[in-house]
């Protein structure tokens, strides 16, 4: 298992895909123009918001982001995207 797989705690299926990609054995499916356009729209950051957070929450987020090697704003944006996409669910 390589460092990437360890760092991101990949499962067996993800490791298999990564190894296939790295060895050049992974065949890519054709990508349509519509798929490219949809991907671009998904990654566009075209709105700015202001949000109030507790100092403790922000400090915790900054520490987690630093451990992951990313800006804290990116981590917050990722969490919001995952929640809005249904990949992250509330335990309430």
C-alpha cells in the first residue's frame, strides 16, 4: 500500500482502482461535453457568504484543516458541499 492510500485510509476497492490507475491498466470511459460542463459548474465558486462561528469551532476546524494540509475555508466548503449533496447527514 502506498503513502497516498495510507494517508486517505482507502478501502480495498479504492486501493485496487488506485493500483490499476498507477499501472496504466485503468481504461477511462469516454467523457461527453455535457459531463465536462456539469463538472465545471460543480466546482465553480461563485458566491461569497459570511458566517458566524464560535471561536472554539473555528479553532477546531483550523486544526483539522492543518492536519489535512488544506486551507480551513476549503474544508468548510467541502463540508457544506457534502451536506448539500447528501453525502454527509445530520445526526439530529
